[in-house]
């Protein structure tokens, strides 16, 4: 049976997240499993007067490429891809594939070679975004693979996704706009401060965000959304952090990660499981050992860790620090081909200070508002 909330999700993404206008080129990317949502988004894009195109991924091709491609093929960037980056006004990437572990056994050196080859492509994408020439959105179609990762039935996972996106509200767009306004108060408070200090079990970390921007993640990019983030001064991160949840990257689960920083750089890294892979990622490039993003999750509708960072980094009561590439909107300057979010629970005694003032305790903001 068709869930009418898919129609609401499509309208929310096309009208609110992507702000699709007449005449725009819109690219919809998804696996074949997401066809019901692709159809609804395609319909809404047409109704908005845009020119939508659809790219449906065939299961297993990415794995096949990484296993079979020669070095020249791994580093080749098709001019068709460049044209798509230059000419597309709106990108929608709908997650929800057949197998979340398909790349787990791929040689990490091959992955890194492909990632390094795409540096200029990612740079151009970011330039067009910063100039206001393109917008993107990322969302999730509920699939069995996603449900299994989250330890839920498909029905439970479906309801989880709908609730996270505020699709049980009568008017999700209004709900997200109200969320945006409330969250902006937090960003306005944080940007007035420079030095930050987070304390939790196994964590005592400081950094500076002087002159940087705190970004309000309000559903106009990711759907669902719900975080505020900044780009720390690159050499300012000091101390140690223990990540409460497994760090997920390219199908790998790294458990009980502990990182120690000195003058911004990871100088020691340990894990109970997957430590060798952790160290291999840290060696990807010089920027991989530096923090590109510091963030606080604010979506209290997301109550479960799902091994999907689209949801997990938004969990209300958590913070995360991403190794690698900074997000340009934050003012961060770290460059890397990776951007790896790692998640820390703050609900059990966690404290966050801004210039020495306690503004967040036990997973809740206490200044400037009780969020």
C-alpha cells in the first residue's frame, strides 16, 4: 500500500529543501529500490516547472568498478561527470541501497586513489554551491538493508524515517521553518563565543572557533536534519575524545575509537575493533588527521543509533567531530578527501562550555534556550 507520507516527503524536499524553481535542471539520483520516492519527486519537480533527469544506480556496479578497474580507470573523471557538475542546478541523492556492506572488503588503497582523483571535482562542486549556483539535498528511502543496520523491522524503520523528517506533522514545511527559527537562536549565541570545551566520559577536548560561522542545519540540505556546526581553527584542537558509538566508514565499523589531539592534529588513535583501518584512513592525506567540523545534534525525534550518519549525527544529545574536509560555509579551511563524522553521547554527564560558560548539559541546551 502506498504511504501518503511519501507525497509529503517529496513536496518537502522539492519545495523546501531544494527550492526548485521553473527552468532549473534537477538531477535525481537513487537506487532502484527507491523508485516510489523517485516517482513522487519527479512529479513534484515537473509541477514546479523544472527539468528533472533521473540516474538510477544498478546494484553492485561500484563494487565491481573498485575490484576490476586498473589504476588509469580508478583516477579517470569522465567529461560527462564534469558537465553534470557544471550544468545541474539542483541535486537530490536518495539513499537506500541493497547492501550497506558492499565495500567492506575493498582495498582501502584503491578507495583512496579514487577519492584523491576527485579532489578537483569536489572543489568545483563546493565552489558552485558557495556561489549559490547549485543546491543539493540528501534523504533516505527506507529499505530492508537500512532497517537491518538499525536493528529494526522494515515497518519500524519506515516509521523511524517518517518521524525523523517530521512527516507526521500536519504541515512538515511549517514544522521545519519553526525548527530553523528556534535553532538560529543557538547559532547566534555560539557565534558570539570563541573558545569551546566539551567534557564527557573519556573526553576532555578544547578548540577555538574564533571568526568562524555556526551553521544552522534546518532541512534545507539533509532531510532529516538537525544540527549546528562550525569549522574549528585548524591548529586549535587539543585534548582527547572517546567516541560512544561505532565510527562507520565505507562499510567498516570501528568500535571504541579514542583520539588524542595536539595543536589540531591526531597524535594518537586507538580502537577496540578496526584499529588498522582507522590508521589507514588517518594516512589518507595530511588533512585527514585534523578536524574539519565540530557539531551538536539537535533532532530529538531521532532516538536510535542506526549506523547511518544521515540520522546518527543529528541525534539530540550528541556531539560529533569530523576528521578531514571542512564545510566551506563554516569558514573552516582544512582540506582532505575524507570527511568522517564520529559520534559522542553527551546525555550522561556531558558538559559543553563557551568561553567558560556552561551552555549545554546532559544532552540539552541550557543557554540561550532550552531546546
